[in-house]
C-alpha cells in the first residue's frame, strides 16, 4: 500500500467534507432567494447533511469492516461527488435537500472509514502525526469553504459551491483506486432498528428546534420534543440487546477509549456552532456581508492548518491526554474572548479569538483521534471510527440547534432566524439584546466544554505512551514505525 498516497486520499476526503459544511452556511441567504424558499425550509440544506452523517457514520464504518474499507471509502467519494452535482443542478429547494441527504450518505461513508484507514496504514507511534495531516485537511477545507462560499456565491452563483466538488472527487477516486487496499475484515452486523430510532429522534428534535427558532413555540413543537425524549429509553433498550449496536456500550468499558470518544462528543456539541454564532453577530449586529464576516475567521483556520501536523508530532511524543486537554482549554479561552464582544468592540478581537481557537483545534483533534484509534481493537477500527464520528456529528447537530434556540431567545424569533440567514441587520436596543443572546449561547457552549475538559483530563495516560522507549510496542510495530516515520514526515 502506498502510504503517502493513502494519507493524501484521506486528507482529500476530510477536506471535501469540511468545505461543504462551511460553504453551505455562507450560501444559505442566496439559496433562499434564488429558489424562493421559506426560511424554515432553507435551514434544512444544512441540517439534512448533518442528520444523515450523524445516523449513518457508524453503520458505514461497520460496512467498511465487513466489505473492505477502501471499497466503501471510494464508493463514498463517488456518491458524494455525484450528489454534489445534483445539488448544483437543483431546480427547487426540495430537490436540493434530497440531494443533500444523498450527499450525507456519501459523507458518512467517507468519515466513517477515514480514521480507520489511517489506523490501518500507520503504526501507533506515528498516528498522531498522520492525524495531524487529516486535521490540516479539515481546517484547510473549512478555510476554503469560508472563502469560496463568499467568492463563488458572489461572482459565479451558489450552484458552483457544489460543482467545485466534481474535479476534487474525480481526482480522489482515481488516486484512491491506486493507493488504498483492504486489510482486516470483520464479520459484524448492521443495527437497522437502532439507526431508525436514532434517525427519528434527531429528525424530530431538529425540526422542532428550527420551528421554534423561526416562529416561536407551538403545541406541535412541544409534542415533537417530547416524542424525541420518550424515544431515548427505547433506543437505549434496543442498543443493549443488539449484537452490533450503533452506540456500543461495551466500548465504554475501556477507560481511555470511552473518555476520548466522550470528549469528542462534548467538544462537538459545545464548540462547533461558534463560527455560526459569530457570523450571526458580524452580519446582524456589525452589518458585514457574509464574505466580509468570513474573512475575519480565516486567520485562525490558516494557522491551525499549518501547525496541526506539528501538534500531531507532539502527541506522539507526550501523549494524548495532555495535548487534547490543552486544546479544549484553548477553545474555552477563545470563548472567553468572544464573551467581550459588544455592539462596537474592535473587530480585531474576533481575529484574536479565532487564532486562539485555531491553535486549540490543531492541538485537540490529532491528539484525541490518536487516543481513540490507538485504543481500539485492531479488527474494529471501522466500527470505532464510525462510532466516534456518529457521536461527533450528533454533537455538531445539537450544537447548531442549541445555538439557534438560545440566541433566538433575546429577540423576536423571526428576526433571529432572518439574522442567521443574513436577510436582516439589527440596530439600537434590539442589537444589544441580540448580543446578550449570543453571549448566553457562548456561555452554554463553555459549560459543555468544561465537561469535555474534565473528561479529557481524567481519561488516564495511555500505557503504550507511558512505556515508550521501554519496549511497549511489539517488534513488528517498532519495525513498521521505523520504516514509515520518514514517509509521514515527507507527505
């Protein structure tokens, strides 16, 4: 297997997923106007992808375990690319949302197997460095998405934010066919009942939250929220009885693995809507265009992209617990800076906080991914990778829903929703109230990150890192490490 090319394919996959996340956020106002869509429906252009990816990431990782990760990963690239073309050609908002659902399936096939492929290719001692490059792909993609979302939508039209995936996907498929080969396969099962129940829970909660944010609380919304809550015990019951559940509680019997996955979930839920909140602030309160607002966030993403591989090396040297916990602490520091934002705060404050946040991301992601995959059973890399991504995507979806709901409490919900879509700016007392609402959302995010910090700090030190240099790795792994260390450095 070509190690360098395999890593490049994985980086391209994470880059594409990141591009499509940030690029859609900035294009929502234009999409709503172009397709003459209702505001509450347009938001599903974002949520549909997240919902499918959250429900199916574990399943697709498990499919990779059964049928071969390279086969499923490359099929994911193909599906993702075709669905992107369908998104770009959408004649109406419903066709676009449907295409995004298909794109979400392709994304689940990619993200459910990406970390597993890295773990197949690289030995434990060098995985942190390899995951540093995948973090670079994610942050580079987020940067490209922010910039391209403004440029393409402004000068070419919103359809090109999807068409851009065509050449990237085609190149990745060709490279993947040449460089990725299957290794271990496991005879496991899919969890169809659990997937259906989880999908219903997330769908009804997402629908209710967006309706509440758009038009206020109604009896139907209350009923849907209650339904989602009632279904949780049923989901837990089904998961405990299934031999291969989506959320396998047996995984949480291994302390380091359980804490690492938990920290990933809480970090996603606490932090991944922060850029979304900032764009609302910069557009609605400060009167910037989406493109102008996005430029203020670019420095943090760029810095994170450059330093992530180096932070991966530090993880290989010092262990995941210290590095991942430090990363969360830096994200909390960034939130502390964001809490100082007011109606006339210098915009350099946003840049400063985005830089702190970028460093935190570069420290956290390689370290935490290394801990997750380094403590996974070798034959179940795909399942554990998919589980981590499922919980991460569920956390991301919840993060957006919390942000929408909390920030909209300070002003008219309709006004808040229009601010989110970039169709209205705020002035005077309403502006100050909306800033207060955003501050409340930041505080909610910080409280979740506190839990993530504690869980990360208490995960324990990995034995393989504690005994490093004392023969903790097998001879085969040590030999593999010596052979591949230079390859990763040169990618």
